[in-house]
């Protein structure tokens, strides 16, 4: 492909002598490509069981962000009634809906 025109430019090719090649030039060339399941790894990391200390730290961070959001909304002059994250945290049990097959 020497002197081949590619994207408006001339391609120049030459053979590199073994003395000028890097010793690890073709290192790993015969390995089969393995797809890393990044989504599954990230889902497992996200859904892991946290220690009580980690959970307290996470809730504190969420409350801080929530308070900052409230201040920004108030600063814009928007009247927005929102009980906030701290009020939701005080609930004893989360609200859950159940499905009855007999309730058709």
C-alpha cells in the first residue's frame, strides 16, 4: 500500500528492520479478546450490602445534597413544598404495594 492515497494524503510504508523493533512489539498478539462484563460488575458494586457506617455516611451525603437543592430552589424564589429526605428517612417501613392474584 505504499503511496496509497488515503483521506487526501499519501500513505508511506516501509519495513522496519528487526534491530529497530521494540522487543515487546507483538506482546499479547495471540491472546483472544475477552469482553469484560462492566455493567454486571458495576451493578454488583452498586447493590452490595453496606455496613452501618457506610450507610450513615451515604445518608449524610444525600441529606447534604438535598438541603443544597432546597436552598437553590428557595434562592430562585420558587415556592415549592417538599418534605425532604430527612422526613422520608424517619418512616419506620417503606411503602410497598403488593399484588394479589385474587383481586381481579
